[in-house]
C-alpha cells in the first residue's frame, strides 16, 4: 500500500482554513487530523504552505487528435498539473470533430496512456448527430458541447429546430459557447468595408461585441427554461450576461449555471494595445466594466465556476495579421497563479477560489468523489506557497506552443506539489510520470 502524510498544512476547504495533516493511502484521503503519524508513510512537511483541493478545469482544448502541432494531451496535462489543475474536461472541436461515440472513445484511449491529470471529454453536438449524442453515457462523460457560435471545423449549431431537438432530448448537462453568428458577421462586414485587411486586435471586442454574446446566451437560457434542460453556459464575457443567472437558490438546485474564465477576469480591452493577438479569444476580452461585473457575479454566486478555456496556438499562428490569427491561448499552467495574485490584491479569498475551481465544479457536474478534501475522497490535492514569487517567461512555459499571455508577469505565489489520485506527480518543478490520471466519473 502506498502511503503519504502531508504534515502541518494550512488546509483550505469548504469555506474554512485550519491547520492539519492529511494521510493518503493509495488513491484516497484516508484521514484528516492533527499529529497524524504512520511510520510506513512518506512524509511531506507543508509548514508555511496552503493545501487546496486539486483544481478541476471544465473547459480546455488540448488539440489531440488532429491539431498536435499546437498541443497534445500529454504536454497540456503536464502543464495543468504544474499549475495545480488535477482534472480537466476537454472540448470536441478537434480534428476530426468528436461527433461519434467511436471518436469520443479514441480520446479516452489516448488520455489513459498519456495524461498526467484526470480527464473527461465532451461529446460534440452537430447539426445532424443527435442519435449519436443520445448514446452518450452520463456516468462517465462530463457533458455534451454545443457551439452556438463559430468554432473549428463544422460544429456551429445555430438552427433553432436543431437546438430545440438537442435541448429537449439530451438528458445530461449541455455546455454552450454563446455568440450570435449573424451579429458577428454583420459587424465584421462593416469593419472590412471601412478598414479592409487593416483590422487590428483592438477592434476584436467591437466585432464580437456584447450584443452578440447576450443575444445567444439569452436564447440558450430561454431554450433551457422551455425544456428544463441542464444548461451550463461557458466563458461569460459581459456584465449584461451575468444578470441572466440566479444566486437565490443552492447550486445543487440550479438547472442553469455559468462559468467565467481567467482571461475575462484578468485582462480588459485596454490590454490589446500591448498584448494584441496574444489575448485574442472568443468570446472577446471586453471592457474594464465587464471585467469587474464578471468578478462581482463570481463573488455573489451568479457565476458558479472559474475555468481557463485553455486553447493553444503556435507562435507563428498568433503572429499573423489579426484576420488570420486564431483565437485562444494557453492558460492551465498559470490560472491558479493568477487567482492567487487576485487574492493578494484583496479581490477574492482563498475559500472563494477553492469553491469556484474545485467544490462548485464537482457539484455542477455531479462528479464522483473529487473536488473536496474529505476522508474517502480521491486524493487530488495541491500545495501552494503564498510567499514565493516567480516571473513567467518562455523558458518556464510547459505548454507545447511555448508562449503565455502572462509572459513578463511576476506572480507572488507558486505551486510546489500536485497530487493526482494520491500520486505525487509534481514536486518543486520535478515530475513523476510513472502513474497516469484517471477517467472522471459522475453520479448521474
């Protein structure tokens, strides 16, 4: 039996901080207490450090199969565990798009051999694969993804009849990307007429504007209410959208939930002047007012979880002129660092960070035995030092793409240890790749 004891940690869990020890046996938390001892266990002194549940990222794009020049499951999962993310849920807009059960299983097969983090993969909904979607097993697949806005490949679903079919028949969680394609095309036509191919990144949030987001998000909410769908709207980017969501009932009772992403909480449109395409995402980073209102909605419970939308592209792709540069960027390695920096700035508490990136993801997705520091739960844990700093540069970026939108940023906290299902996979910059992550399971 493999045993570990984490000693003298400040444990942050379920709204509280307390000093204690954790005994891990094999893949689970065996005991939480003080002055724990076991002579057969490896001991880790966590004095001066904070112990958090491993973070669960409900939205990543790891690019495998088909786009592995940008990223792959092995490299991005490695980057994730270095950033304290122990589990991820990956999107279906790979090549080929994940629109059949066979293609979905192919991803699970790859991850079982290569992923250092725990994993799940969304089934993709297209315009004509509802029969395949309905074969999805809710007990071992995180959800169904619907792109109600442009996406890689042919995954745009904006036909009202098709959407009604999906929303009325899919019994499990549906996650949506909400941007109104007609609004975006109209705006782009105006800008092309005025600027030709000289459109710049600063124009991105005006082309993919707040109206496009709200039209689509409000339509998704309307459909979900009509059909009592379990809806989860991803990457909310506007203040206006935050008012679509409730905070007057417990999360476990919500049928409609929402996610905010790190980049929409950190950057604003004023950053395009220096960051350009490096912060070009869909939905776009918008105004400082939007950023502040999204944070307020995170804090007051209208927005339930925080994720990354990690979506790497190569440096060469991002260096292209705006119209040709793809949207997205790598974030899993530095998401926790960014949130801890916001904690240092007094914007969010450690308890709230843990709630939004661990506890609430578990509740939202009805995840089995993860997301909390509880006896009997899987030992997905992360140790952080809030009094140590480092600066992001290309030399310490682990994502295959080799860059980060946080380059040049000094963070005043570091991840020192990451445990995935009881395995110490990352310790002070060193990886132990001998044991891979596990497939996530759900209580549905």
